[in-house]
């Protein structure tokens, strides 16, 4: 992926850079540090342990694992804050989400990665759309180890991925254009789904009529 992207001719003012240059990347703590045995019931003085399900479902309210004050202090370097970007690193690889406002204070577990971008250089949504593109996702899958349960390759390797980076105002325009076109696709998808539901209801009505002896009568009229 790096070689292909470096050889592409970019529009004027754009540049190719390694994504490690535009943010801080931190993989979650060793699994032994956050085993379920160290978790405690939720209370006033506990801290949430965020898992892959939070990212995959883009739902930061779900989850039942919590840490006490002492354990949180020990692992405070893995704390997440609103605006951080999280990526899944095992099993379901490469899913990505922005941490929303209003979350419970807490840390990531061992199979998540936290990214804090330099927002004066890159638009977060531009990064997320780039990361979710088929080229990047295919590269992640092909380079990751494991058969039954894949694990993301080393963080230092991920940081070498090349991203085509236009000036920040152009990034904003690109994100707006993507979201505008995606909204049209969403409406088309909704209309198609509604049509499919109606078609399925019609099939069921035909079968019901057929086995009630009504279908032949209708056709003979």
C-alpha cells in the first residue's frame, strides 16, 4: 500500500505522509493487567473498562467491567477522553469510532488502540473515512496475523501507513462532500429496504391466500 500510494500523482498542495506523523498511537495495556478478575462492581468511585463492543457498535454506554481507583491510577496512561479515536485490534479488526462527549471516565482494554490526532493538521472525520476505505481495510486484513482469531500487526507498522493529505480546508470540503453523497445513498438504501419489506409481505399474503383456497378463486374471477 505504501509503494502504490507514494507513486500516485496527487493534486497540487497535497502530500503523502505516514499516519504516525499526525497523531499519537497507543495500544491498550497487556491483557494480564486488565483481566476480569481485577474488575469490581460499578460504584461511585469506579472507572470503566472500554472494550471492542463499544467501538464495533459505536455505543459507549454498554459494558459492565469497572476498575477501582488504585487500578485506574496504575493504568491511567490508557485513559480515553472525548474526541479520541479508537480502533479494534483483535478478531474484528480495523473498526473505528470517535469517543463521544459525556462518557464515563475509564481506560481501554488490551485489544483496542487509542489515537490522538494533531487537529491542526488533519480532520478527524477525514482520517476515519480514509481508515475505513477498502484499500486500508484490505491491507489491515492481509498483514494481520492469525487464522481463527486475527490480531493487528505492530503499532509501529501501522504508523507507517501512507495517507494522502490535502490542506486542512480541503479536508473539510472532502468530508462535507462525502457525507452529502452518503446521505443520498442512505435515502436510496432506506427506499430499497422498504420495497423489500413490502415485497416480502406480499409473498406471505400470496402464500396465505394459496393455502386458504382463495388464490385460485381470485384468478378465476
